[in-house]
């Protein structure tokens, strides 16, 4: 077997985090997240054989039916993070209340996560993912939910993992660039494969991604924007798993829309473990993450402050070429959107 098939200098996740941050606690944290995501990847890949399809018979914090894999993935994340020794507060989509780590095992980080995003797709074998955001405790805090009730400006690190034909982790540190890591199953490590990920500067492929089943509830600017895309050669691509849709949008370009509407005036996505981390990644990859029209104004998702741990938000994510179409529609409707 040729030696060229082996990397004698593998650029692993732990090595990258240490080089970028020089923070041993952050290395431990990302190692714990990476380990839990490897466990989740294994469970997702063996779901059919291990009889993990179907409902668990419960509902999560936001009223969605829990799947068996939801519960298992949540336990994997919680166990890894509680036992890492560097976390004080955990917020999971699957738990109504925050998890406070006992003092003997607590550390400086607070982590919010959706352990298995897109779980409605599990039983039909469509891509799912994990999303997370990381904060540090406020000075003098012993670790409470209030440490997480802050805008994206205070987010230390944000990322997601896509479980599909390959297992990919994409994350960024505050103020840094976006990087991608692919799980090498032969050595069980995430390897740095996508350095400095950037949104296509020309907007990329003409793709719009939205749940058009909600279109009757949208405001007129959103409806007009989607009609503009349809009339100008755009393709519709909507997986229904946020990780899959955002990953494609970063790599290929286009726009992802999940706006506030008459049915869900506060939006549908959760701010702490969907909106803020994805906004941070998109913006630091050179894209735009807007709220659209939300609570009477148009702003940035990263500037929203959650009023409770499962607060919701709308999201419009993409490049300037496509987001500007929506901003022009808002202007035509007599609103004053911010300059992009």
C-alpha cells in the first residue's frame, strides 16, 4: 500500500483549535463536542439496524414530537459536555430547563445546542445535523441561564455538523474565519479540509430555499421576492434540515429564507441554538444574516437578544445579490432597511 494514502501530518480538530486559540479549555470543549458528534454520526448511520427510527413518545421544549434519535443524541451531547469539566450551563432544544453542571465539574463555558436538527427527516434517511453556540460565563457568575441570554456579539464560537455521505463540522471563532472539518472514519478524527470558507462573492448559484407551504402567511415583500426569483431563473432547493440548507447555501450561494409571518410572528427558528450560531457563521463567511421584517423593523439576527432560552427568531441568509432583492422590496413598501 502506497505511503501517499496516509497523512503523516494530519491537521486534526484539536490541533487546529489549540493553534488558533491557545486556550486549553476551548480545546477540551471542542474535543467534547467532536466526540459527541462522532457518537451521533454512528447512531444516525446505524439507525435502521439499531431500531432507532420512530417516535420516543414525548415532546421537546418547543412542542415538537421527539424521535428516538433526538433523545439519544441529546443524551450523548449532555454526557460529553457535563463530563468535560469546562462547562457550567447547557441549553438543549430537547430540554425545557437549562442544565446546571455541578460545581465540582463546572467550567467557564455555556453551550446551547440542537443535538439533531432536521429530525423530522430521520425516518426517511435525509440529512440531519447538530448546531451549537458557545458563550463564556459573565464575570462573577456561578453559571445561570442569564449567561446565555446575550446577543451574538458575545458568542465565543459557533458551529454545526452535517451527517450525510460525509460527516462535516463547520465552525468559527468570534471575529475569525470559517473552517470545515471532515470526519475520517479510518482514524476517528475530524480533519481540516475546508480552510477559510467564503460565501461566493458574486452570489453564487441562483438558488432560493424556503418552505413555500407557508407562503400564504408571508408579508408582501417576501412573496414578491420569491416571485422575483422564480421569474429570473432561480432553482428552488429546500431540504427542511437547516444544517443541510445552510451548508449548501455557504458552498454554492443563493439565499435561505425562514421569515416571520402571520402564523409565526416571532419566527420559527430558535435564536440561541439555530439563529445566532448560523448568523455568526454566515456573516464571518462573508454573507448576510437578516431578520427581515421583525417586530416592526429590519435588523441583524446577530444583534437580537433572547428573552428566554428557547426564544424564536426569523432568518434571511445569503449573499448581497439576493438579500438586496428583499431589501428593495421593503423599500418599495415604504420601510427603511439598513444598508447591506
